[in-house]
């Protein structure tokens, strides 16, 4: 009975928060109709529960007891030079004259952000502070009208800020854009990015999400909506390392046109609860996509990954590779659904989910699914769960390799084929220190990178 009361209370808190938020919105704002419609849907359906098949392994209200109270606002660094002293990756981005967009608690910080002076093909505006381009209004409206996802509706109703990015044809010379999110204060934060990649454009978008301190209690929802044209190459890498009390709900939506390559890779660690939902539509023929990642869990962390890849045109390719390493009392969830429409002949779709368990109390649940309505396809999926091979560990130690280094080598071997899905070598070089640090920590049983 207590659990039921807690469930009602937290849901009522969220609905009341939404009601207050929507009542303070400008009804003339171009995104107001979507916000209002999303609020009405969320008010009716509420938070998803384990009765929903997509949430059967994740009970939100067992982790989320209340909305965190807003803390006193901690100061924002006054300029980028002060900020980058703490974050080596941002420093590298500035040295390379890449574009850097910085968000603190979901709000864009103009004084910390820079747009590369070497490019004329990128246009960036703030969802909160700038006029909304027509293409973004249309994209947001279309995605809202198609969507019945409860957390998407919550994010639509509450989105406060975000980056609206348009990338023009840059003739094969990839633009690099870093989107940096820092949790700086306790509270509830919501943001949305919309990205329009026009025909022929190449772009690398690197997302970086961290908790600034171990005691920040934050709840957030985020979404990123991609519209990707013909003959594009898009590489998206996201690295997120939250503290053990942050709760986050991330969503990614991508519509992909003809002859386009889309590679999206996520590295996740920490979090009391982290939900990664990714919905990818291969709308054009000859598209080639990779949706992959690495999850590192320890303590009481819970990371739930849900993928939906829809092949809606012939001659499309998709690869989904996920590796998870779990320690202590952590729980990992992977649900992946590949749908091949009857028109999508010659589809090649592969899905691979592997988990390495380092503790008897850790748990990993996997649910790969295929829905195939075409008859000329190559599709398959597989899932494995296991522990570090003691025979392999003994073999390496017998060759004079210390146990910690031996574990490092075995973990590296486990992760290698997933990390190979990061296709842009310059991005790999940028993340080299992060990768090495990650492997060192994992070999010691510390997975919070």
C-alpha cells in the first residue's frame, strides 16, 4: 500500500509541475500548441509503468520518489577559458577551433559557447532565446503528432531550452560540434535539441554530459530530433558520466533519407536511473546506420537502453552493438526492436548485446526482437551474459602479466568490437584519454568513469 501511495504522489507531483509550467507559457509562442497537446496527453497517461512492455524491467517510481527541490544557483563560469580548465575534452575542441555549445542545467550559456570561425555552413540558435526557424517548428510538430511516448510528451511539455542546429552542404568537409551539458545545481531540468542536416552535409556531433559534483540531485529529460537528408555522413558520439543520484531520461529520434550514413555511439556510466530511448527510421534506400554503445554500471546504478530501428526502404543496413559491464548491485536492461517493412527488401540488420558481470548481485536483462515483413533480407540478433574467464585470466597471469593489467586486457578485448563502431578516427583520438581512463577504472572494479 505504501508503494502504491508513493507512486501516486510522485506522479501527481510531476503532473502538478507540468500544469504550473504550461500556465506560465506564452500562448503565442510557435511551440505552445505542441507543449499544450503534450501536457494534455501526459496528464491522461502519466508516467509509464511496468505494465507497459517497453518498461517491464524498469520501475520509475522505485527510483524516483519526488521531484528534487531547486537548489541555490551556483555561479556559472564567466568565460570559456575558466570553464575549460576543468574539462580536457572541451579544451581540445577549442584548440581545434571546433564549435562548442555549453549548457548548464539545461540552459544554453552563450558566454561559454563558440561557433567555429572556420565554417560558414553551421547555423545555431537557442530554443529559449531566439526566434524558432520554420523548419524546426515543422519538425517539432511532426514528431509530436506521431508520438505517444509518455517521456517524450513530458519533455515536449517542459522543454526549456536547447540547440537548434542547421548544417548546410559542406562539400564533404565535416563540421565538428560539441554539445556540453553540465549538471550544476539540484532540480528538474528539461531540454530539446533539433538538428537539420541538409543534403550532402557531413557533421560530427559530440555530446558530453556530466554531473559537476557527486552530491548534485538532478532529474532531467532530454531529447534530440534529427532530420538527415540525402548523401549525408553523420557521426554522433555521446559520453555521459553522472553521479549516483542523478535520474535522466534521454531520447533520440532520427529520420534518415537516401544514401546516408548515420553512426551513433553512447558511453554511459553512473546514474541512479538512466533511460536511453532511440528511435531510428531508415526512410531512404541505401542508408547505412550503426547504433551502438557501452554501459558501465556499479553501485546501485540502473541503465535501461531501448532501441527501435525501422527499415522503411530497400537496400538499407543497420548494426546495433551494445556492451555492458556490471558490478556491485547494478542493473542493466537492453531492449532492441528491428522492424523491416514489406517494401524494405535487401535489408541487412544485425543486433548484438553482450554483458560482462563482475558481481553476483548485478543483473542484466536482454530482450532483442525482430519483426520482418519482407522475404529477401539478412537479419539476426544475439545476446550473451557471462563473467571474466578465469582460464584466460590464469593464462595471462602465468605469462607474467599482473592481475590488474590482465583484467584490463580482457575488458579491452570485450569492448573492442563495440568501440570500433566509432567510425571517425579523429573522434577516437579526442576520446583516447577517456577510453584509457575507462579501461583502467574497469580493471579495478570501479565503473563510474
